[in-house]
């Protein structure tokens, strides 16, 4: 089924539901943390007969309008400014009596049944992740990752101007037909999970493939230097620049919109190259790695910190 037909079928089904969720994306976390949770919420709503409505205006990755700055629209959006103050992840909303009263009033004013905080814990629950999904009109039938693959690949459609820029940048790499995609995150990720060295990745790669062509998405050029010095037999491609020394989400959120757009676009380009790789090697603890896994249905997906793809 072509994406335009899938989107029509999705909206026909989505709009048939009586209850409504407005899910806010781009609150304050990294791009793929925000987007991965959005896709989970879409699937959760389908499973529970809830209409999914997006709120992306003034998101931390937006340039002018939000989601449609980079992607084609796929559902109804709510642009109410009430979402900026009252629609958030559950841990960002203190369960005080005044807040409970305020959010109840906000739901009534918006004419919706649920906000992001109302479903947050459910979309992250292992019980939900272990369920099966069956929506014949959307070609969905199977477990979480197979269902997510369908949802992601039909919704993940760039605006034409963004698609052209991505294609042009990728063409400058002159990548071979077959290559290994590697995601090697450093920066502030050290506060969330154990960071593996470049040599750890190379040693892992040697055990899964004889390919010697690497595309590396990393936020610290030191990783590129380490690979080139310790493993010169590998041909290494990257968009990482020599002055990059680790990404910080806090610093990113303080940037102006122009600089945010450059960084966001660069990340989208990087992940497109990873998605198209013959073999992907990353980490289970990274939202980029999770996204590549769900988009590829975990085919030839290797996590150096996990035996198989799973959500967190």
C-alpha cells in the first residue's frame, strides 16, 4: 500500500474513534526520544480506539510550525497554546490537587479526553510492548516492532524541500552499495547509560560481518580519530566535523531556531544513512538505535548492549 493511501485509511479509522488524545511532541527531550514516544502513542491509540491528535507547535525541534517543518502532515493537529503549559510527560506534571483541577478544566476547554501525561506510563509499559496488533486496513498484523515498522514507514515522509536537501547531502558521501551503519553516541549520554568506546564497536563489528565500509554517526570527532588510528583497514565515512566534542540536549534547547534547524536536519540526514545501511550496529539504550530498529523491523540490527531489539 502506498503511503498516501495508508494515511487516508489511517485517518478514516483514527477519526472514527469517540475519545481523543492530544499528544504533545518536542517538549524538551532529544528528537528521537520525542518521536519514538509519539509512534508508541499512535499505536496505543489504535489499540484502544482513541483518536490521536498531534501537538507540535513550539516544539523544541520546530523552526516555524513544528512537525510540518520537516515532515508531511499525517493527522489532525491542535495548535492551542494551552498545551505548552498543561500537556506534558507524566513526570513533568506534579500530581497536586490544583494541577489535577487545572488539567481537568483544560481537557474540557479543548474538548478532549486525554493529554500526554494521561497515557505516558501506559505507552512505556512492558505489558503494552508485549501485545500483538491487528489492523487489516493498515496492513498491521504482528508484534510491537512489526507494527511500528508499518506506522513509521508510512508516516515518516519528508517535505519535498527537506527530502532534496537530505538526498543532496548523502550524495556527497559517495557511499558504496554495501556498508555498516554505526551509531556511536557520546556527549551527555554518559549521564544516562554506559558509553562504549570506538574499539568496542569495531571488535563487535568484526564478529558479525567482513564488510570494511563504515558510516559513523557520532557527536564526538574523537571517535572517528580513534577508529582511523586503531583500525585503518576500515574505510570510514561521517558527517561529524572535527570541532564536534559531544552533544548536549541542554545546550541545544538554548539555541536559536536557525541553529536548531541545522542540527536537526543534520541528525535527520545521518539517520537516513543509518537506515539504508546493510548492517546497523548501535545501542539498545539509544533512541536513535531504537528508531532504526523499528523502522527496519530489527532486520540486521545489532545492539552492542542487547541481544535483541526492544523498547528500553
